[in-house]
C-alpha cells in the first residue's frame, strides 16, 4: 500500500480506516520505535545510556548549590539521623543522639564519649528510622563518620533507579520512551534538589517508584513473561516497599498500581494472577514488621547502655503517625475555616480540648471531627479536593531538561497537563493499547499524598504523572515523524524522477 503511487495521504481503499487514523493508531502503539533499531544498535543505545546517566547525575551533584530551590519540600522537617550515626557506626548503638563535640572520627572517640560524657547522650526514637543506615553508603562513598549526610547516598540510589527504569523500558523495546522519561524525571527540579542538596529523605518516594516500576515493566511489555521474573519481581518490590515505608510513608501508595499491574500481567493463567499481588503484599508486610522488630530491639539495647552511662532515655513513641492525624492537619491546606492547620501542635491542642468533653481515643477523636465537618459542609470539602487536583497538575514542576548548572524548560503550560493525560488515556483506550495504559498509570499513586492528605508546601511535586504525559506525548510525536519519513521515502522510491 505504501508503495502505490496513487495512494495519497488521507485516502484509503474502501473498507479501511483513513490513513491518518491508521498512522495515529500505529503511533499510539509505539510500533516504529520497537523495530527501528537492530539488535546491536539497541544494545549500544542501552550501554550508552547506562554510561550517560551516572555522569549526568554527577554533574547535578557537583553543581548542587546552583539547583532550583523553588520546589523544595517545605511541608515537613523530615527525620534526620546524622547526630545518631557516629555512635551507630562505631559502637552499633542506635538511636543514641550525640550532641557533644566529636574530636576525631576513630572508634576510640565514641568509646570515650560513652565513658566520659555519657550523661550528655540521649536515647530517643522517632518515625522513619531507616534513613540512618543510608549514612553507611555516604561513608562508603567518601563521607565523614562524624559529619555524614544523605546527599551522596540519595544521589547513588537515584542514579541506580534511573538506570533500572531506563533499562526496563529498553528491555521491552521502548528505547525512545525510556530516553524521554528518564531525561524528564532526572531533570525534575524537585527531585534534583531533594536528592543532591537537602540532606533529607524526601526524594525517596520517587526513587522507590522508579525501582518498583522497573521491576514490573518487563512483565507488561507485550512479551511472554519469564517464570522466574514472575516470582522474583513481586518479592523484590514487596521487600522494597516494606523497607521504604520506614524511610518515608509516601513511598507505599505506589503499591496500588503495581499490584493492579501484576493482576493484569498478560500470558498468566487466571487462577495464578491473584497470587502475584498477594506475594507482594506478604513480602511488604513481612519487611515492615521485620524492621519494626529490629528497631525496637535496637532501642531497648541502647536505652540500657545509655542509662548505665548516666544519659537520658525517652520512651519510644508509636512507629508511625496515627492514620487520621495527617488527614486532619492536611484539611488546612487552603483555609482554617474549621480549625484545621498543617501543624501537629494544633491537632494535639484540639484533642486536649476534646478530652474536656469526655474520654476519646486520639485517632477516633480526629476522625469524628473530620466526618462531622464534611457532613455539615460538603461543598467546603469538595472545593478542597478540586483545588488539590488543580494544584497537582497545573502548579507542579515544569518539564525540564538540565545538566549541571544549566537547565531549559520545555514550552508546556502546566494547566494543559490534565487535558494531555486525559487525551492520551482516551487515545490508548480507543486503540486498545492496554499495555500503554498500564505503563502510563504506574506512577499515579505518587499523587496520593497531595490529593488525599495535604497539597501545600510543594507536596504536589511528589507527582510525576505530568512528566509521564509529556514523555509519552514526545514519544507519540517521534512515532508520527518516523511514519511520515517512511511514507515520504516510500513514495520517492515508488515514483521515479
């Protein structure tokens, strides 16, 4: 058909769809990029990408002082364990806060502090304790035991996550889509600052999502899934999510679309499909409870030693915040009409006031007030939901390409992101490209925190669905350009000069 000199654009033989509709269907199916590269060229493209990504991210780390600070997480102080790491590194004591002057980085200095200045030590725990072990990676990469930071460890794991994500898309022969998404996510100003410059763990929800998506993408790529990977992928993702829960709570929601993707893996018998997400859930909760038991044992051990040394011990609080506490505080992201405010102290003060009216469990007291206010004024609540949706898609980070101190924003208005997302989903559904639908929606749960809990303080920047939309759009444009080039060359060959 393409070699028929009488066949022109927009025309088609009787009974067939118009040429433009066929081209759009092929573009939305990413057919061209899957056959564009020969096997050796595909291997070379993948190897070049694996070399480029670390060098590219090192340039961001080197110029971290020039990173855009405008999108940093301002909603949370996070959990910092740098003052606890010295005693953990040398004496395997955790959580022991060391606020005394550290004269050297040797183990003998830790022993001296415990022996001579034990009264100044504090054994106290908090939520999100696992980041303390990331400091070991920092020391391994050249950091100082007494002044360790998370930046090197964050950069190391973010780079590995980008490489894994890029490799997964290359494995299913979506090299150009992998290239565009990797460049956009790896240039995301929120993620770059939180990874390379903030000395906190706010970058880990996106890092966790990249690793999790990399594990399941090979199962969604339209090829027959490997039996060993079908078993290994849900176990690895479950252990990852269960561990990441102790780094940042925002890491866990990605389990939703990962479980759904595992439930819809093609080529697996119907009775076996539910086993895949079940294995993931079991692995996740096993990891969560294993870390909880580990940290409880560490606290009991540290409390005994610090007490003998004359130091102070604070009773360990709950491992995680009560469920309704962040939701209660988050309802104040646009106004304080009913007393909500993104401040723990305000929630605690409300509870103390509620106790005067009768005994209530803390979480139940907050839940009762939330439901009462929603029933009394549903318009207020739904206006918050609508404004959160707008903030997530229209006031998020700009699609950007960056390297070192240089960055270029793509000419894409934020308000168009929601419409582009809907257009792509409609296009994929009309062409029955269910693989693309599943792949496109994989990062959607990263928006759970700004949509369901709180959207202020740049928390909407956790969502990268708008970057996926731009990446998919560029991949579709690339497909259309390839089809146009192929059509023009075919006509030139068919019609001699």
